[in-house]
């Protein structure tokens, strides 16, 4: 009888050891899959960091381009104002005092 109880206890311990081993294998599998997920997240973060860096560089280029465009428009505006002033001065001068192109042409005839 005692031997039978010992055999039952040993069988129960063996079953518990198998269940414990299976539990450890399941945990190992979960840890591996979580590691793969973390690696995947890490690669996505690295790609996002790279894209963010590229976008920052593009934004700097756009900002410089906008400044250059504003500067060009300012130069064009100043040139237009100067042209308007020059034409206003030329065409509002009295015709009798000379100095205009029309007066020079009239004198040549």
C-alpha cells in the first residue's frame, strides 16, 4: 500500500513537472513574440525619426525659398515705384522748358 501511494505521488509530481515545463515553454514563446513586436516598434520609431528629419530639412528649404520670394517681390515693388516716379517726373514736366524727349525731337525738326 505504501509503495502504491509513493508511486501515485511520483506520478503526480511528474505530471506537475510536465505542466510546469509546458508553462515555461508557453512563457518563452510569449516573450519571443513580444520581443519581435518590440523590435518591430523600434524599427517603426527609427523610420519615423528619419522621416521627421527629412521633413524638417524640407521645411528649412521652404522657409528659405519663401524668404527669397518675398525679397524678390520687394525688389520688384521698389523697381515699380521707381519706374512710376521716373515716368511721373518725365511726363509732368512743363513742355516749354526742354529736357524731355519730345522737346528734343521737336528741336531736331
